[in-house]
C-alpha cells in the first residue's frame, strides 16, 4: 500500500458567488418603497497552508478533487447572502506548486505559509446596490460569478540540510539510523529504501536534518532502478554526503568508480553542481572494508574531498562525520543570514492599460478578451433585457464599442466575449458611443429604445425624425455627455 507520495495533481474548484436579489420594499400605504434586494455572498476560496504535522501528499493522491462551498443568494429587506466557507488544505513543508502549463506558482517553505490555490467567485449585486439617481428601481440583479477552477501539480521537495547519496546497499539507511532517531527499513538486499527518509541530528549546539535518498545506479538518469525520481528531495540541501561501500562483494566495483558513476548521474540531473561534497567510506568494521578505505582515502583527498572512514554498525568515525556536517550547516546558515533579503518585484498595471483587447478574426468576427469584461458577462442574466442593457452600458463606458469600431466592426458583426464554455456570441449594434461617423447610417442606441419609433428629445425640444442626410448635417457628438446627442444649427451666425 502506498504510504509516501511526493507528486500529485490537484483539481481545485472554488465556490460560486451567490446571485443578487431583485426585491421591492412593500409596506402599508407604501406599495413601492424602493429596491431592497441584497447582494449575493462570496464563494469560498481554496487555500494551501504548510502544516508541520503533514509529511506527505498522500491525501491528495486519494482525493485529488477538492471543492469549496458556494455563497448563498441575497435576500429582500437589504439582507446579503452568507459567504461560502474557505477550504483549507494542509501540505508538507517544501511543497512546490505548478500550473497546468508547468509554470511554478509558489514554493511553500515555513510552517504557516499559505497560497491561494483557487479564488471564490464574487457575489452578484442586488438591485439595491445597482440603484442610483438615474436608475431608481432596477428590475434586475447581477448573477454570482463562478468560482475559479484550476488544475495544479504539487511536488514535495524535502527541506533537509544534508543529503546521503550512493549505491543501493551502501549503508545509507543504517547510517541515518545510527546518527538520528529515524528508523528506516534495513535489509541485506538492494533497493530496501523505496522512499526518502528524514532524520534530525544533533552535533554539539547545532541541530540539522539529514535526508536518505533511495539508491542510485548507472543509468538512473534514463530511468533505471529508481531513476532520479527522488533527487528533488536533495535540491534544498547545503551539502551531499557520498556514502561509499568499502565492503561490497561485487568484484567489478570499488569506491572510486562508484563515486564517478554517481557524480555522472547527478550531473545529468543538474542543479547540484554548487553543493559541497563529503565522502563517507562506510563499513570499515569489516576487515576488507578497512583495507579498502585505507587504499582509496588518500586518492579521494587528492581530488579535493573531505574523507571520513566510518562504520554505521560499530559507530566508528561517526562523531567526526557529524561535526563536519555541522560545520557546513553553520557556514550555510551564517551566509544566509548576511545575504540581502529577497526583493519583491511589483508590476502594477500601466496607467494606459484599457483592461481589454479586441482582435479581428479571419472569419470577420471580433474577439474581446479581458478579465473585467469576462466577469461582467458571467454576471449578466441574459433573460432580462434591462440586465443586457446594463452590460452594454458598462462595455460602452469601458471603451469596448469604440475599439470595435476602430477595428472595423459594423452593425451585425459577430462579437465574441470570453472563451471556452463561458464564451458569449452576439451581433453588434453600434451606439452613439461608437463614434460620430456611424451616426448617419445607425443613429440609435443598443437594444430596445423608445427613440427607434417616434421623436428625438434633445435639450428639452422635440424634433421630428429627420432623414439620414439631415441627421448627418445637424447632429454632432457631445463630448461632455456622450449619451446625449446635441442639435447643431447649420445656419451661419451672420444670416440669423
């Protein structure tokens, strides 16, 4: 049965925001007391938090799909909906989060570190919040925004100071059991250790952690043996300890060739070139082991390594090895304390960023992209004509219509907002906000407008509907109030 998992896929679905409420206050003698619909509640977030009691990602292996609760809808009498509860997911220290494209999103180190995996949807505004001096009694409310859905990949990189690497059956598990309270499985056959083991070591006043990585063999970088599957657990270590078997019974092996082979595999893995190496010549309690250690020790020292003959069985030489590890850990911690703190780079939105983009497609349609416009579309109830008009006003105010006109859109052009399942497709009807050049052919606002049939009301005067040529001559764009056309008298001043 699987007990250790260090790589999982997490399907996170945040809670949906509650819908806003459409309500009108009714009291005795006040049948229409004004709008009083409350807002919908926000959907719950999914949050990852580092927990010291969690050491594996096993829970996500069994239950990869996680969903937060949704917010409730708003109510009448100015009552807002309740918020959805956030889903807190504990993860081990050293968890790295990637998105579905392989981009690293977070490296969670330190107990209590949090990461927002999926954000809950905003609650929809009720008609009370949508009311204004110009819109006194809205007959619509905004829908709750769907919660964010993300596919994340979690990888565990153990937070250890020293890593033990070497051939299978070199004595790494015996060594970590001798220097710490860890009790890994130990047997006289290769690949006894199938998962990394962590042990806490005390050397004088220095306490540090040691990771025992499952054995490497030639061709590990091509997937042989356990491959390089668990080498991510040594990436955070300050030093590597090569545990070399001086008592092996295989005639084609010796400590020097073992070291060269393991170093070749580490080089193919990459990223560990700057780690300090220490050599531990293990199994000197055996007569042949002591002889082999004496034979190769000076050769390894000539190569620049610190060499320590040890025996995990008799504990010979372990004190010197432990204090050598402690010196490296102390040095690394002192350098980390004097280094400058990591700078946080802020990239604020540019002042001229419109917040959306309009792209002309090859088939003659136009695609509108942008977080804000997509959210507005999601919150619109397309069964309500007034809600559609409100969306059109927001898009026009943002400048979407003007940009569509610049890109060459005309009346009847297909416009797409959003993407995937949330994409909305409609035929564009230009309004006055789209530009004065269109007024001659399309002088009307979007949707149902009383001015489509009847007279135009301008500056408190009623003007009979004119022909297209007369409209082009007598109407101009009002910069101060783009929603209101202004009548221009074509008669020269000297002729009045």
